[in-house]
C-alpha cells in the first residue's frame, strides 16, 4: 500500500523537455531541425470531435503541456511511408522506451516525436482503443463490458448494443456489424462471411462469422453476434477480429517451396496431397500471412494429421494445428492391431464377446444420451451423425484419439493403460473433442488447446455424474481411472480436484506451463480450467492455497450447462483462459441473469485459479467491488513499482461523471489503486483505495477534466487486472 501521497508522484524519467529513446540520447539529438510545437490549444481550435493530423515527414513535433494536457487520442501522426498512426497508441506501445509517460507529464513539460521514432513504434501492432473506436462505442445504447485483445480490437463487447434489423438472421447480423464496424477497426479490405446460425433453449440467436482479409480467410478470425431471438436486441459481440491494417497481402515465397521447407522439419514419412492455400493465421501473439496445408506423418505417439502454416515471407513454420486430439446410429470396427482405419466392421457390437468393442459401443451411447438428455444435442455434430469407433488400434497402443472423423482406441500396453475403449471417461472425453470440432473448434495448441482438453475432461466428469443420477463423488474428479495403470489400484490419469497430483499438470494460471512441449501445454495446463470447474460445482478453495478465494458451489447440473453453452456459443477457435472466463460468465448471465449468484460463482472460480478478468455487474470474483468498463492488464515487479492506466496514459470526461474502477492482483500481494485529476498544473490525487489486500475499488464522482489511475505495489509482484469505466 502507498501510505504517503508523495510516492505517487515520485517517478523520475527523462521526459522533461526531451524524450529519451532506445539507443541513448535525447530525441532531439539526431532529428531534423524543423520542429513544430503542439499544445492543447491546437486541439481546442478543432472543436470537440476534431482530429489533429501531423506529417512527420515534413517536420518533427514537440508536444508541450504549456497549456495543459493534450488528448493524444485525437492526434494522428503520418510517417515518411504515409502510414497514419494514433499518437495515443504509439505512446502505449513505445512510450516507456521513449521515457514518455503521459500520465506523469506536468505543466510545462514537453517531448519530441520524429519520423524515425514513429517508424519504430509502428512496427508493433496497436494495443489501445483508437478515437474512432471510442466514438463508435459511445453511440451504442449501453456498454457494460469491453475486453480488448492485445492489438486493441475488442474480443468482447457486452451490454445493450441496439437491435438487429428485421430479416433473415445472417443478413441482419451482417448489417448490424457493418453499422458498428469502427468498433472493430473494420475497413475496405476486411470482410465477414456467415458460418452458421444457432438458436438456443433460452430463446437467443447466435450468428457466427468467418473473417476474410484481402479476400483471404483469417484462420482464427471469427466474430459472433448474440441477440434475443424475438426482439432482436443485441446483448454481445464476441470473438477475434484482425484489423490488419499493416499486414502484407502478397507472398514472397511460393507455396510449394514453403511447404517443402516445413516438411523437411517433420518425420521422413511426412506428406501432403493438396496444394497449399494462402491464408492469414492467428497465433497467441501474432498474425501472419501463411501457406496452409494438411499433412500426415507418424510420430512417436502414432499417426498424426496436422494443418501446418508456413510463413509466406520466409517459408518457416509459423504454427501447426494438430487434428488428432489425444487423451491422452453407432458403428464399431476392429483394426486388428493394425493402423489402417477404420478396419473391419463388427456386427452387433452391443452384444459382442469382444469386450472392447462392446464397451466402445455402449459408452458411445451413454455419452450420446448425456448430450441429448442434458442439452438436446443429437450426436457430436448436432444433426444425428453416426458415431464410428475403431478398437484394437496398433499393438500395445497407450492412447485414444478423435481423428476428425471417428474415434480410435488402443488396447494399451498393460503398463500405462489397459483397453482404452473400456473406460467411460475416455470415450466421453474423446467424443467431446468431436463436439468441440463442430462448435468452438478450439485450436489444439497453447491456451486454446488446453481449453479443448479441459472441456473434454469437464464433460467426461459430467457424463459420469449423469450416469450416477447426478451424484458427485470423489470418483467424479478422477479421469481414466478404469484403464490407467492397471497394476496400480485407486490412481487416475488426471485429478480435476487437485491437478498437480498426477505429477505434471498445472493448477494456477500465473505459473502455467509456457513451453513448446505437449503442443504448448494442452494437457499440462488443462488442470487450470478443470480445477475452476470443480470449484464451481462443489465450492471451496484452491487445494494448495494459491488464492484465498472461497467459491460457493452451484452443483454439476448448472455448472455443466454453463460450460457447454460457453463452448457452443461464446468461445472462438483461438480462445485464451481469459476468454473462457468471459464466455462462461456470459453463458451464466444468459441463463441466470447478470446479478445472479451463479455469475458471481463463475467469476470466483476462475479467480481462485488465478485467471484474470472482469467480475462485471455479476459481482464476486476477487473482491474489489463490482465494476463495468474496459479491462486493462499490467505487471508490477515488486514493492514500490507503479503503472499508470489506461495504458500509461489518461482519459477525459466532458461532464460530471462517476468514475468506477476495480483492481484484482495476485493472491498474497498488497496492490493499491489511486485516481488522479489534472488540476491545471499537475496531477492531484482525488481518490484512493489502500486496503491490505490484492484487490481494491474506487467510486468517485468528479467534474469534467482529465483523469488517470495509478496501480502501485506496497508488497508483492505479479499480474493484475484493472476494470475501469465512467457512468
């Protein structure tokens, strides 16, 4: 906690009179002598909505606080290459490196910006909402929540967003998105094509779109419009949209050459039968123009089928999307210990003397009935598809997988597994991979892959409880215990109630696995979401005390419905754990209402496993009150560390407003929150929250002016989430 106001303004940097940037020296040392001075008065002369555009190819610009703060969200600078950039965004990306922290500038301070600095900053993708986005959001009837991705494009906008026009849902939703295009930075080179329309049992309609950029599909680029099926009132838009204003559209390497380079890094039998397609592909931290191809090969784990993406500039592998998801009307086939699929069809498998075939058939039916009874879903594709299963795959094969078309089960080696087809958990787990493929289609890599695995575990546990008449027991949270290590009794492959018990899983998001093994931790990190679900069902606290959050359980019937609706309605293919938190909260809100105990429990469960997010109007989560608004994430390195928000800058109100903010930091830390206002010559503290915890909240009624938040560590370090807005 900050106990003296002096600490708040004690940051010393080199932004006084000149900005320092990487490489040493003041920004004015190596720039053109032509220099323009810009003050707040230059913007005032443009009116309330005017934007000041400055050509840095002609002259460098010195921004002076001689007349007070400058609204950098209304300043556009043009580089020597003609690229236009919002100054607020450039400062968010490179301000710290330049030594310029807007929220710490005082009356009389100034800093210089030239074309070279802007060219360097423009290489980095946008991180903040631009002025056109903010203006478009302000025109919507009511905004409850805005969550932005790393590039400043919202991944969730929720509230009262207006109405769909009358007509067919696809066309109506497309028209609606065109009307709010500036919110997502859509432009002439971007396009959206309807993927599907889904109506749920709550009377809601959900229209999902696939994004195109320069007429190329964006793999991982999707938006879904969520609206009331009767009134057409839109309550949310979610997904991942790539603005891509500065992305190349022409390849520098031919597709066949790029594919050959990728194949050379795979096992010798790697092959592709199709010509590669040019696409954009979204990863966790970048977007690339790439050549996409489907390849097959054999790894140490058995047969593989991946979509690979080769950089269209260099031919290097950007990423791959594995299609075999391992757990590791119905038809059952006998692969006869070979690897040719599907094998020979087994007649009357339900009464077969082959127990693997019999159980594969029976457990597929059990899982089908669960989805039909609980969610009204007709098979994995929702349209009555036949479930195909092959047993006795390969020799001593310790795995099972969904290959995109059917289930495949090994007999196990006897050391790690017995017959995998004879384990209900594994059958339900793998069939849920099929459901996921037809719904959110979570990419089987990194965070989205860990969620893919976790949703399969969640539904496997739910199937087991369904078979037990809804009764939850200790066995519910054990996965694959019927087939795992047959010579050891009582153990399991994974433990949802205590993930680290298996010796490799993770159970706390801040310390999650972030390496490249296991497709980026798809199994290792699934324990984080598994534990969140278990706590949501039964209530309780983190088993290792990583957080002190005490969750109130809501039971497995409610919890499984919330997770199912999140999977089929609110998640996109490249979802992160924060997206999963938001998606399950959205699902709970749609089912139970925004102020319900169920929504609060969802937030509390994710907070208990360290996943940051916005408790929103549903309350709960990690303390710190209840807030709606925009989320800002940051990291404090230790006691005394501070950061200004939003994004190292400030914001302006033009009338008396209530400023509300909620801060959530890591368990065991003592983070504090301060609100400062520009008083004409300096930043003055007007509100603070200094409890001896990691969570703080502020509600302050203030007159028109410029404001900024300071997040500070009195003790401890780690990631935090600040949710802030004005009402």
